[in-house]
């Protein structure tokens, strides 16, 4: 059984100023940040989101086969917790190069980081930090204080990314 690494961030205590430079750096090199809500939560955009999520998920340890599009739509998009305003997209030219999807869970009193992914050629440049800064602002403006993320213990990059942002181990 996988012993998931369960992390949590207090978004009220999060220091936006410490991460704004990653957003500015990406923007000054031509990356645009938007959301599924702003792009339009239309079938063609859902397909592009699916492809981006599928490609990035191939690097998650032990992820196994990814959903078919219909499974993805049923489990991630056509659900009450899906919020197109909480799906941040990084775009370069016409290409979607990164994403951070967050869902809100009023029953549990927290927001959940469903998936953050950056296409391999664009990694190591702080793009995930820029995406998550915007995701954290979405969580805060939605009235939530806690953002939770679960990772496979071998997903060192994702765990390091979240710890860099100030995520700590959830109390067991
Ligand atoms: C995890 C992922 C989103 C990071 O994206 P990225 O844009 O390359 O990350 P950044 O350049 O913003 O790096 C942010 C921090 O993460 C850590 N990090 C990123 N890649 C790392 C790696 N390969 N090894 C160790 N730490 C890493 C570092 O702490 C880094 O901050 P620093 O450079 O200031 O020390 C990317 O590797 C990815 O898409 N992986 C596949 C999908 C995935 O596993 N998603 C998480 C599951 S939800």
C-alpha cells in the first residue's frame, strides 16, 4: 500500500511576495496565465486540458494508465467540486504548457490541489511556483484557509515544490 505524503498549506500565512518574481519572470519571457473560466469551459478546451494533464501525469510515479477522456470528464470535470476558475493554465503562444487545478471541499473545510503539471521542456524555471501562487490566491479568495495535497512518496519534484511553497506534513 502506498504511504501517501499528505501536505497542507495555511494560505493566510502564505507569503505571496516571496513568489511573485516567478510569475513576473514567466510573464516577461512570454508566458501568459489564465484560467479555464477565462478561456471558456468549452469541449475543445476540456480536450486540451485533458491532454496536458495526461502528458504531465505520465511522470507521476506509479500513476499507471491515465483516464480515457470520458473517464477524465466523469471524474474530474463533470463533478460538483470542479471549478473552472480554479484551473490555472500557463500558455505560450498557442500551446498550453502548465496547469494547476484546485477543487473546493466545503464538507471537509479545505481546498485540494488536484494536479499541478508543467510540460517537461519548460520545467526547472519556476513555472510551477507561479502557477501555484495563482492557485493559492484562488483558494484564499474563495474563503478557504487550508490547501491540501497528496503525493506519491517517490514524487520528489512535487513534494519539493510544495515544501518550497511552505506546505508542511498534515497532522496524522
Ligand atoms: C512537479 C512539477 C510540476 C514541478 O514543475 P517545475 O515548473 O519544473 O518546478 P519549478 O521550476 O517551479 O520548481 C519549484 C521547486 O520545486 C522543486 N523541484 C522542482 N523540480 C524538482 C526536481 N526535479 N527535483 C527536486 N526538486 C524539484 C524545487 O524546490 C524548486 O524550487 P527551487 O528551484 O527554487 O529550489 C513538474 O516536475 C511536473 O510537472 N511533474 C510531473 C507531474 C507531477 O508529478 N505533478 C504533481 C502531482 S499533482
